[in-house]
C-alpha cells in the first residue's frame, strides 16, 4: 500500500468539506494549505453565516446564478480572515461536484 500524495490527500479533504455544501446546485469544498502543508482554513458553498440556507428556503436565482450562496473559496478565505489567519503563501485545493438540479427558486 502506498501513501497518498499530498495533492490527493488535500483534494480528498476538499471533497469531504464539499459534502457540507448547502446550495443544491453544486457541492464545492475548498481547503487552504500553508507552505508547510498544514490546513489553515476550509470552506464550502452556502449562505453567509447567520443567513438562511438554500436547502431551507430555496435558491435566490438571478441570471442563472444563486445569489444566496457564496463560493467555497470565498468562505474559506473569509473564515481565515475572521480568525486572524494569514494566508499569504498558501495553496488552495478545490473540489467541485454537481448536485441534482431542479431545486425550488425563490
């Protein structure tokens, strides 16, 4: 048995983070990793903290884009910023998986 590459390891974690996505249109996870290969932040696509989620109240669609959900990479960087974590020199691993379409739009 061989050891996973760092790339596959971090992409696997990004896939697990994507499972928390709350917009039914896509399942995206992001992982910020330091130059020393330490995870500094994670994020998934969904509503801004404290706001209603698409899975609770439906998507807010405008020009084929959900306005309620923000991108996983934005959530990841915002999480780091809220916690005072410097991200200069980090790498971001992103997993993108489609979910079923046809969610109610509001």
